[in-house]
């Protein structure tokens, strides 16, 4: 599909573009109001809450969050900015996170389920772990870590654990001792884990022999060997490997246990039965855990989160934005290996004495009705997941939710922008039009939500996360640091003007990178101790509508510049997905002599749909109608599936590599690596036929293609 040069140039002239601007053509979506039934029971239903969090009340407004916790010593300084931008919250305060998540609930909720764990195989029994039982397991494992491993306050430990209850037990046992845990997502390779062991200088690795995924008992311990070898290569020796067993007493891995190094946790625990470990009273600003933000192009950054600030922030946001009450059955369908799981499966819900559901496996195993069966059986009433899961369930089982008798009062979407079309399916089909939806925008580095609607008090708008949350004051800045006014159709860089308790403390071991990545861009006075001088640069493009709601456009480095017209990938994909045959869409840039870059669109169809010229034309038509001629894709490729990470994100750099005849890069972290070759053959042979083989790319162009899409 080619377009006339003058049309392109004309389109380009119509918009003035600077680096930070992304051309925006979204249409305003209509509001959806929360159901009265929800408002009646909500934790935040009185609008006076907004007065308590106005900017004049900052930072003292966050006392309200900290007061949700039990402190051993109350703090004397709410926010200390003396070493800006290394903020300190609740200084002078002492507390223990494990105590706050478990011990303090025992008097009232001893026999209430803290976790309900659903194994992937449907014939295995669901387990409810009461607060009392959790307390016991945490204490026993803490005793083991202290007495057998010799770990103490401030030491780091790496976990490479799947979605099993042993993971939160391990986390909370560390928290009890003041040991800093660093959980690496179970789906990551051994080498990725090894790099993180080395960076955090952990001497102990906690792993598991095997776990279920897509109907298969996967060997996981095998990755430990790779991890230890990689860590050693990077100069870090692992002394002990603690191996939880998926089936107690039975070893399900093919790798040998190394004598003197590897130990079965269930065997060791026999010596610690009934042991009680006093929770260590930690300073508020002591680190609680590290969470590495992934990256294939750059070294992962260990986001260091604090004890007092972080825990206050996840408690407050869980209460008001997730609307968690102790009576709720709350299911956050994410992996604890991501920040979402740390904040909103474990730490946030548990501070509020919730019942938190954990599911071991994939959403569509054995079929796309599985999540709804779980919801029905357990009586889940709060459901929290990511657009990628929602799209997958919509694709494979659009009519499944109505077959099951569950009722959600509240649903969340998190992790990437959600296409309004997908939002509507979530609302209508999954939520049965009875549930509120919060679209929560934030990042690993942030601890908890930054942008969202307060569910009983602010209407929802598909595709927009909403305004800044309580106590968060965002601003959109252009490249020069000038605010972009609301209601403008121009996008810019979304920043947070103020510090907040959940913000990470530093990049572990690399404070310079902390400052240069997140604060240097808009800071004008290096020595300033005034927080007003340190806007936090999130790295996302966004625009703000007249009503104050933000629309997040994705990473600022994820734009396709067609003849000077900066197009957001998400906007292109949202336009494509309005075509009813389409389940998923991914936009990538292709080097184009005429326009600099042109758009190529990859499409996956809903089941039962067949590839056809008509579908391609519908997609082009939708993009042209909703965005403009300039965005019309050069090619549309209907592919059997998209290359995806284990967390379900489409790896755009892989298809960008294919489109540009360059290397797709590392594909070892893909859930479906085999699809890459299939797509490559399909696309490149057709391009050769059409005479579209590109010239040799410059180093800069190669770098751009390689880095396209957010690094996973
Ligand atoms: C990036 C952070 C936060 C937990 C999971 C992801 C994108 C996140 C949204 C949302 C639009 C979103 C941003 C952000 N993102 N939530 N609701 N709407 N975009 O954590 O891996 O650190 O990724 O995800 O681009 O910067 P992460």
C-alpha cells in the first residue's frame, strides 16, 4: 500500500512536532458510571477524601496511609528531602512488614484464609492457607534462613520461584528478619536469574524443583545450575540452594542435587517445626526488597523498595483503589514475580487482612473458561489483571464468562494501555456490567498506582487511566520542560511533580543511574533540597484531556516517526483492533526511503476467522479513518500468533527485526519462540516477491530497530 508523497508531506506539515510530541488522534470516549451498589459499600465514597490529599496538605496527607499500619515506633519526620532526590519517608519510625501482614491479624482473623492457592491441574485440590497457618510457615522458614543459612538484617537473597504459596512464605520470612528479598520471575531463564544474583550479591538462591504450566510439569531446578554458573562468571558465588518441592517428599527435576550446596526445604524444615522468630523492628527506610526491571538492551536495574513508605503506599492504594475489605475474595491474576504481584497479591492485600487468591498456571488451561470457573468456585468479587490476559481470553473464549455464575464488584487493568474496544468487552462480558473498572497506570519503580480513578467517586473512561491518584500530582512536560496544558491534543512526557511514599529508593548499587534515568532530565538545580525542583520522569508519553484524565500512550521510545509525524504504537493498534475479526495487533516501524519510517501492522485473527484481503483492507481503512492517511500501514501481515513473552507482552522488536530483515535479537525469553521462524518466512518471502528488500541499514537504524518496543 503506497501513499502519495505530497499527501504525506501535507499531513506532516499540519502537525508541529518536537521530540516529545506524539501525534494524537484519539476520539474522546464516553463515561461509564460506577453502579450504586458499589458506591454503597466502597472504602472511599465520600468526596471529602480529595480535600485530605490536596497539594497544600502534602506530605502530611500520607500519614493517613501510614496510619493503616502498626508501628513499633512512630516517626518524627514525614518526608526528609535533605538528600534529594533520595527521599526518606516516615523517618524515625520502626516497623516490621511481616508483622503488619500477618501477626497483627491473628487475634481477629486467625482462621480466615490469607491465601487461596489454585494449582493449575484441575484435579489437584485448591488449598486455603489461614492467617494462623501462614504465620507458622513464615516463622519456621525464617528460623531456617536465620539459623541454617546465617542470614541477617540487610543481607540479600534471590528467589527464582513460580506461583506457589512457598513464594509469599519466603518473602514474608525475609521481611520478618529484615533480609532483602529479590524475586526473579519464574519464567525467566537461569542466565537472567544469575545476572540478578550477581548484581544483588546474594549468597543463597531459593528455587523449586518443578511447577505446572500449560498442563506440563516443567523442570525448574535445571535453571538453578545455569543461574549459579552465570552468577559465578560475574563474580558472585552461591553457597546454598534451597529447593522447595512441588510435591513434598518427591523430587520432580532431572538435575542432581549438589551435596553440601543444595537442600530440600521440606527436609530442612523438620528441624524448625513450631519455631517462632521475633519480627525484627526495622527502620522505616530500611530496604524491604529489590525488584529488577527487565531489559535485554541494557543491564537490568534493581529497584530498591523501602519498608515503611512502600508498605504504607500499597496499604493505602489497596484500600481505596482496590476497595479491599477483609470480607472480600480478591484475585489479582498476575505473577508475584512482577511488582504487581508483590504490591497487589502479597503486601497490599495482606496488610488489610484480605483473602488473596493465587493461581499457578496459564489463563487458558485447560480452556478459556478456567478463570471464570475459579471465580465462581471461590466466590471472587475483586478481579485484577492485565490487558494481554484480557485480550487472550477475549480471543479464545469471548462467550465464556456468561456461562459461569460469578459476580465481580471491582475489576482492574494494569500494565499497558488497554484498547477501548477491549475495555468494553472486559466491562460488558467479564464484568457483566455490574463491576467498576480501574485502569491503573504505574511502574515497577513506583511501588503502587500513580494514575487511576477512585472507583466510587470518579467515572470510568475506556482507554484513560484517569487523573493522578490521591497525593500524586502529575504534569506533562515538553522537551524544554514546559507544561503541556490539559485539553491540548499534543502529547508529552508524563512526570510526577512530587515524591510519594511508594517511590523506589535507588537503583541497587548504582545511585548515579537512579538520578540520571529518572530525575536529571527536568532538574535544573542539582543541589536543591526542595522537592519542587525534582520532577520524576516516567518515560511514558501521555496526554491529558479537558477533564484531567490521562491517556498513556506507552514508552516515549515506542513511537513510529512517519515523515515527521510521530505515531504512537498503541493508537495504531487500538485503531486496528476496532475491526471485529481482529484479536491482536502490533505496529512496528520499517525503514522507508521516502518517509523515514513507515508502519507495518501485524495482526492475529479471532478463532474461526480466515485471512483475507478484505480483512487487510478493513484494517487499513480503520487506521486511515481513526488516525489519518499518513498512518496507513505499508504492509499488513496476518500471522498465526504474535511472539510473546511469558508475561504475555508482544515482543515488538522481534517482528520489527523481521520486517527490516535484521536480527530479531534474543528470543529465549519468548513463550512461543517457534513462531518467529514461521513469521519470518511468511513475511520475508512475500517482501522479496514485492521487491521490498531494504538496503543495508546504518548502525543507528539497526540500534533503533533492536530497541523497539519496551525491553522485556
Ligand atoms: C510501564 C511499566 C505497573 C505494573 C506492571 C508494569 C506501562 C503500566 C499502564 C496502564 C498504560 C501502562 C507504562 C509503564 N503501563 N500500566 N494502566 N496504562 N500503560 O510494570 O513492567 O514496570 O512497566 O507499563 O508504559 O511505564 P513495568
